[in-house]
C-alpha cells in the first residue's frame, strides 16, 4: 500500500530549484554573460542584459553559474539550490 504522506510530498510541487535574477541597475553592459550563451542572456540594442527572473532548467545551471561568475558588476544572481 502506498503511503499517503509520501504521495503528498511527491506531488506537493515542492522541489529544489535554482532561479536566475538580474539586478538591472548593476548591469553595465559588459555583455560577458552574452558571450557565454547568447540565448540564455539576450541583450538590448545598448548591450545591456534583458534577462528576466526565472527558474533555470537543469541543463542551464552550469552556464548560468559561469555567467554569474564572469559578471564584473555581480549583476547576475543565482538563488536556490540545484
């Protein structure tokens, strides 16, 4: 017999996630993030990041971590756990 406690936890929607966030006021348009991945880090016409806060897919986490570490203004932030 399946435990209802386990089933509740399994389907409650809880899971560890990693979110990407951009501090737009800190972005100086160096575009190093875009150089790492143009699709994940699109730029506006002035060269500033257009990243919107969102949950990362597992395949994007390593890319986002590299971009965050490359940002000299620390404008990209990763929150949560993978």
